[in-house]
C-alpha cells in the first residue's frame, strides 16, 4: 500500500506539472482527491490492514494528500499568472496615441433662450422665482378674479386632480404666492411649465412654458410697464426694434394690453414671418387689478403694479426660425445638434 501511495504521488506530480489550463487541473484534482478518486480508493482498503500498520499508512496517506493539494495550488497560481500576462500582452495600450474625447451635450434651445431672458431681467433688478406645477385652484384662478363661473376659464381649461387641485395653466400663481409672502417692493419673473388641454399641432401643446413678470411698488404706472418691456425687447432683438400696445382684456389686469414688436426679419415692411403686417404679437400685459392686490393683502390705495406674460416657445421659435413647436419636444438629436 505504501508503494501504491507513492505511485499516486508521482503520477500526480507529473500530470499536475503538465496541466495546460485550469480545467485540466480541476479534472486531476477530482481524479486523485475526489470522493471516488484514487487516493480515496486506497484509504478504503485500510480496514484490511493490521492494527499496527493503520497509523503508519494513515499518516503517509495524509502526507500524500497534502503534497497533491500543494502541487495543485502552486500550479493554479502559475496558470493564473500566465493567463494574466497573456491578457496584458494582448491588451497593450499605446499611451502615446491621442485620446478619444467623450461625447459632449449642449443646452436645449429652451434653456438657451430662457438663460438670455433671465439675464435681461436680472440686469433690471428682477428676482427669479419658481413654484409648484401642481397648484390649488384658488391661486391659479380665484385669487386672480376668475371664480368657477368666469368665462375666461374656458380658454384655460386644464387637467384637474381633484376639484380644488389642478395642473397650473400659467405661472401667475407664483405672483400670488409672492405677494402673500412678501411685502412690496416686489420685482420678479416666474418661468416654468404650464398645462392646458389643447390639441397638439404646429403651434399648440398641452404642455408649454411661460415666463411671467410682476412689479409692485408705490407709484408704478403704465409708463413703467411700457418702458420695462421696451428695454426687454430691444435687449433681446436689437435696438432698432419698435413696440406697440393694443387694448385687450385679462381678468387680473386693468387696463390690459397686447404688445407687438416690429418684425425683426423684414424691419416692418411685411414678410411671411409677420404675415405681411410688419408686426408680431409677442406678449400680454397690464396693470395689476386692485382686487388682486387686495386678495393678497396689499393696499391698492398705496401700491400699484404691472404684470406681463410671454410664451417661451414663441420666442424660441422666432429666435431660430422654427415653424413647428413639436420639433422642440421630440428629442431628435439631428435637430438638437444644430444648436
């Protein structure tokens, strides 16, 4: 039996040393040390040995097992090291080659135009405020003189979550919230997403963006409104641009107006962009209605103010000569890469 154990050790040493990969090595481990392996088979025969021989053979068998395990462990380390060296040799990188820059994104046309508008108004002393898109009815309508029965709600039909909670139709609720929380003087713009149940077409979407402005202080007049908006348009489109105001009606301003600007493409002569009129409608505005001031706890006998609102899509489309606002929402990289 001693000779058999020595034979197993010698065979294992030869075969393990010649193993080419980890699969062959695992097969040899099973052959010699597994439950049905050659060493195990020898140990099963120890029952037929004399009592004085069993300790000697048992110690020898354990020594052979330890020798084989050590051989396998050493060979496994050699194979792993060889595999790593081969991989490193095959994946050699020439560090002198120029690197590949990661793909760089760019700002969306919306963000570019919004950044310009914010810079213009920040330069005039305005603050930028934002608020929730899920809003209470009282902030979106009622406190702005649009009770449930008011006809102007028909043009601002929106998405209701409950009877009193809705997706805002304008950013005006932030004007109300600001007047409730802050005493005049107030000078803010409120950019953000708004929602109305409009059909999707080239110029309408149920989701769009507005920028509204509010100024409240002592002695504010319509002249201040005209001067502020005139500076805004000239900063955005050039000093040669002219503006005009037409009477209009908004529930929360009195008097109210629509503001047009001379067509920046044709200089007011008439072209397809301005539909031959020489003027482009750009925004709505007016003096804050005294009832709105009262609703917000501001004395209209002491303070007055003006408000205005402009669609970001409208300005973006005019800035880049787009004729379909859906291009701004489709996430088509072929389109966006142009900006």
